[in-house]
C-alpha cells in the first residue's frame, strides 16, 4: 500500500464519516455504536469497507422513508448488528484457529 492509497483511503473515510454526521441524532448514535462493536469484534468483511458503507446506505434509506432507527432495525441493536455479521469470520476466530494449530503442533 502506497502513500497515495493511504491518502485516498483517508479521504474516503472522512467522506463516509461526514455522511454519518449528516444522519439524524438517533441514527448517528446507533450507527456509531454498531461501528464501535464491529471494531472490537473484528469481522473480516470490515476490511473491504462494504459492511459499514452498506449499513450507512440502509440508514440513509430509512431516514428518507421517514422511519425511526429502532423502527428500521428493531429494538435489539446488538441482535441486529450480530445478524449482519453472522456468516462472517472474525479476526478473533482466525487468531483462535491459529493458536489451536500451534498448540496441536506443539503437542506432537
């Protein structure tokens, strides 16, 4: 990854976050909590950027339709967030598999 790629990535991220800040306050809060959760959990799909971008698009559609955020995603924000990544591998899973392989190799 070159310097130009890093600069372009930062520009894209800033534009993305500007869209987040343009959401109504309830949407922005929920989006940021889901984002924070994903950064902790570490779904691998987060790297290509489509997961958060798709979530933001979904939220913007909800705003355009005049729906409240909880009306759009349901009362259980955590369940909604988990459901979005239920089929995604996480960095934690990859790390655990790596450790298990190393332990399996060390025992032999």
